[in-house]
């Protein structure tokens, strides 16, 4: 089966990079000097230990002439300073924590040997007496950046098998949580305080020590009655680790801003400092009453810790971590992924030689424990989102400013145009009024001249009449009247002609003014039309540029798809086995390339990985290519989608973007064998998630897979389809519907291919189905014979129960065991010969768990026991 070695997530998912480094638990021994009481009581006796720090040894005297010799990673005499102890025991662990590894520092020893002084001394009176906790935080704060990094602490005590918060005493029953995937242990209910400076940390330690339980015993006036646990969480940003950068530029005059779409890498590590309560004998400590109960609880938890270390030192298959809350908390420190340093403290008094010997042996066993130290890095998407939000706000503000400036400019132009129009109208009205006044004045002048002329003619006529006499006056009067009438008529005609001329002139001027206004209007219309033409030309140019960019992007996308499809085909042909559950794997070469580039901090690899394609192109564009009219493009696109679907972190995004619907549509409509094979593989990967399984069933997915299985002849297509159905068989809720829509029939129909990989997927599906049926029958949710037996799967199961291929045989053996757990299936299994296979499995199966399951099933079935007895078969 194809071994899946892809251990990295794509760009938009949380990426965790592990670097494994073997590391043995390092153990240092520290000798406490004699106290005043021992100096008096043991004045006539020599110390029970003799240190040889030069060769890192100590001798434990049995008597005056015999002693045992032990070696440690470091031996510290009673004259060793606190600084020396820190540099030897704790500083390497602190440096590892700053590099991204988890670390543990722990002190173990008899009551009164200096564990709390070594770890938790605050050094308030003498700075040289500062313990490991204070010095470790000084180094951490000096190394981290206050702006980009964060340091937070929790301070707990384990008292009488109850975890209590030393920073908030009201929180006195904190639960331990274990991650089922990674096995990491955490206490989410504990108070977490962010540390900015050393002074605040010392205040927290002082507060925690005030809440810690202590009592006066014969061995120590202030004996700690609880295990103190300091947890320091360090989150650091790592710069310069990106393989490539994708930047957006925003031009604003001569200034530009660059926003990286690659999130920063951060390391998250944890330092655990454990001050264990001292081991003690009741008769020596003189504990009574409640103090006695405390001593019993302390000794029980330390005993559980010793058992775990013994099991780890002897490479035992079972390590009893769950026997105590202390061992559960320290699960990562011994045999886990943390870098662990242990300091064991002893006293020189020969009266306590037994306790000293026990402490030394504890340290010797701890030195045999191997940890697999792991570096944990992840992408800080929150920081990237914050940066992008800030940049979006800047762009929105800039856009709003530009829009406001544009609107202000439009208003200014409109106001200026209105002022010019008003001024032109005013000038025109003034000119018109002046012309009207001028013409009216000329008209009045002409009327006045005519009146004066008429008066003059009338006067002349009157004078002539007086000189000629009455007779002549009578004769000449008609002539004067006639001449006067003629003169008046001429004047009136002349005035009429002038008035007509003035009217024609006025109409001509009006027409000229109208023509001028029309010319001005058409000029404005021409300017507007020219501006519209310029805008249209710019739009056409932009569309042409955008079309050219899209064509280049499509061309590049096709080349990416061709390259990835070719490498996927090469990888598929080079691998001949697949891991159960995952049918279509990613590109092996690209995975190796990406992993190596991440570990080497190199960004110059020539090939583009699936993650880079995903980052540059986007899932929506890749899915849109599934509907391309070009068959080759569809083939390459579905291969990329299948590779993305092989990563659990991508599956939800693919389903939300409509990828599942598109893949099912390809199964329904496509006649190309390659497309159907790869689409079935992608569906098989999506079918590993329970939510996706229900979506596949609701979209008629099992019918499409069954139809594909019936039509397919290629073994690889059948393997993909069988793998998808096998994943669906593991869902308890879909059993009846899967069988009703032909899923079991399609699975059994695939065995016609006889290819080992196809048969392995069929066997896995039958095992999943049988397991779910067995669970439903046990819970009372199913009554009656197995659906597998009703659909005729039992003969094939019996036939392949001893198949040469290990994957086929293992799944068939499990299916037989699950079917045999319910006596309603017993008669059919006996008639088909399955009983003989169960007996063989219970005796000869290579896997102990399956062998035990078969034996337990046979012994619990009265029908099987009766048949074996009837056939006189000893079991």
C-alpha cells in the first residue's frame, strides 16, 4: 500500500514543523552541607558520601571499608554556587526553550536537602542566592523582544492529588487535559499572567510561595507539603524563514507600501520547573494527623513517578502515567518530547543513608530515559490578519480621501462654471438693455425731428398765406395743404421704414445671438463627447491590459497544472502501496522539496509546490478549471484538487468552495477514465471526515461511486472507488442507506479485478462495515443477521481469510471476529466454514490483539463451543 509521508499543511492552514532530536534526560547531583543539628549529632561520624566532581562520580559508603560508586552527568559539591548550579543544570534547557523546544527542570530528593532553595530562592537579601526560576526568567526576558514576542507564566501546586492555582487560590480543582492527537498535556483552567519585566515575575513567585502548603517536621522546619509547578510559555517570532514573498504595491504619488502575504513563523515552547515535595519516612519526620495524610499523598505520587521512570528505563511496553496526576503532568518530560534536566539533592548525614541511596538510584534510573525532543513552529496567521486589516483600513482611508478630493474638485468646477454663466448672463442683459435704450432714444429723436419739421412747415405755410391775400390764400391753401400732407406722408413713410429697419435689425441680432448660443452649446457638447471618447479609450486600454494579464495567468496556470499532473503521474507510478484511508497522495518530490526547503531555510528551489500553487492561484480558480472545455485542463485541475484533498486541513475549504459537488459532477458526466479515477480518489480523501461523509451521501455520492465501480475496468479506478466506499463504511449512521443504495454490492463487485490493492480496499471496507454493525448490535440499535451476510459477502470473506497479502488478511480477520461476536450470524458462519478460520486466527494470527479477539469471541459463543464439542475439537 502507498505510504503517505506528507506531514505539512498548505499555506492557508496552520502549519506545524517538527524537528526530532534524540535527547537523554540529564541528571546532576548536588550535596547539601551539614546543618547545625547534623554537625552536633554526627560529629563522631564521617559523611556517608564522598564526591569526586573531577570525574563526575560519588561514592556511597556501606561501611568503613566498602562503598558503591555512581556516575552522573554533573556532580556538585556543597560549595557549588547557585550560579554554577544554574549554568550546569538549567541554562542548556532554557536555551533550548528559546530555540522552540519544550523543556523541564525538576528537583528530587529527601525532605530538607535544598530542593526549594535550588529552584525557588528569590535572593532578596543576597542576589547570589537566586534560584533557577529567577535566573531562568532573567535569561528569557533578556533574549525575547517585548514588541514581537510574549512570555506568560502559570504557577500551580499539586496537593493531595488536587491541582490548585497558587496565583488565584480560589481556583482549587483544575483539570488536566490531554490532546488526543498530539498527546500534549495542558491545564487550561490555570491562571496565565503575561510577564513584561523581572520585578513582576518575582512578585508572582512571592505571591505563589505565600499560598503554598508547608509544615514543620523533624526533618525540616518549613517542609513543602505539595509539588510546586511553574509553567513558562514562550512565543517568539522567527524572521527570515520565508521561502518566498508575495507583495502587493500600492502607488500613492511617489510613495509605495509593501504588504507581505506570507505570515510570520512563530515558535511556541514551554518551560516547566517542578519543585517536588520531599520524600520522607513517617518515623523520621514524625508526621501525625493531617500532616501524616499529606506525607502519604506525597510518597504515593513520588512512588508513581518512580514506577514510570523504571518502566521507561527498562523499555517496558506499558508506562503507568495515569497512576498519578503528577505523572500525567510530567508525561512530556520523561519519555516525551521535552528536553529534561533533573537535579537530585542529597545530604551528608550517615543517619539518612537509606534515603540518600534511594535518591541516587532514582537519578541513575532517570539517566536511562530517552526523550525525543521536537521543535514546534507554526505560521502566525493572527499577526498577518492584523497587518492586512491595518493595510485595508489605510487603503479605505486613502480611497475615501481621494473620493472626497474628487467630489470637492467637482463642486469647485461646478461653482466656477455657475459664476461664469451668471457673469455672461449679466453682461448679455446689460448689452441688451443698452441697445434697447439706444434704439428708443434714436426713435424719440427721429419723432422729435419730424415734429419740429412739421411745425416749421406749418409756420412757413401760415406766413405765405398772409402775404398773398385772401384770394390767393383761398387758391394757395389747397396747395399748402397738399404739400404739407405730402411732406407729412414722406416723414411718416420714412419713420415707418426706419422702424421696419430697426425691427429687421433687432430680429437679425436676435438670430445672431441665438446662433451664438447654439454654437456655444455644440462646442460644450463636443467637449463632453471628447472627454467621453477619452474615457472609453482608457477603458478599452485597461480591458485590453486586463485581458492580456488574464491570458498570461491562464497560460501560467496551465503550465503549473501540466507540471503538477506530470509529477503526480510519476509519483503514482513509482509507489505501489497505499495507506488505508488515504487513496490519492500528494506529489512526493514536491513534498520532499518543500520539507527540505523549510528545514534549510532556503527559498531557491526551482520547482513550485502544491502549496505555492495554492497560494498564487487560489482554490476557487483551481475549482473553476474543473468545468473547462479542454479535457487536458480538466485532468490537470482534478489532479491538483485531489492532491489538496489528501491534506485534512484543506478538506473543509474544498467542500465549502463547492469542490465536492464539482467532483461528484465529474463522476456523473465525464467519460474520461483518468478524470473519473482521480475524482474518485479525491472523494475518497474527503470521505475520511464524518461531516463530509454525510454530504457525499446526501448528494447521491454512493450511487455515483457504485455506477463508476460497475463501469470501470482500470484497477487504479476501482482502487479509488473501493477506497471511497470503504471510508463511508466506517460511519455508524450511514450503514442502512449505504447498503440500500448498492454500496456493499459495488464493493463486492470490485473483487472481479483481483488486483491486490483493490482487494485490500474491499477488505478494509468490509472490516469497517462489520465493526459498525457489531457496535450497533451491542448497543441494541440493530437486530437480525448481518447485512454483509445477506448481500453474500461471507464466502469471499472466508476465501480470503488466509490471503498471502498482509493488508487483505488483517482486515478479513478483523471482519470475521466482528461478525462472530453476535450469535445470530453463527449458523451462517458455520455453514460457510468461517468457524475453522476463527480457530486458525485464534491460534496462528501474527497480531496478538486479533488473536486475543478471536479467542475471546469463540469462548463467549455457546453455538461455536457446541459445534467444536460436537466435532471433538479441543479449544
